[in-house]
C-alpha cells in the first residue's frame, strides 16, 4: 500500500521507494550506495532496450 504523504520519516538506513520496491525511484533518506545502484540498473535497462531497438532496425533495413 502506498500513501501520497508520509507522516513520519524514520532514518533507519533502509532504501525508500516512491512506489513499487525495485521498480521505481529511490527517495528521501535512502542510502547513497543504493541510489547509485538503482541508477546503474536503470541505465542498464535503458541500454538493453536501445540495443533491442537497434537490432530490430538493422534486421528490417537488411530485408528492405
């Protein structure tokens, strides 16, 4: 369950997510290393998606 606002921030050193854990952005008092790790994961996902798009483009250009 997600709430639009948090009533109390608890500085427990655990990552805090804006939505679904592991699928959204880290917020607030999330440890810096977790934020960096998530940013790397997002970049890798984007690079993988771009690679798939490029592969599809190259296959379609070879056919035509």
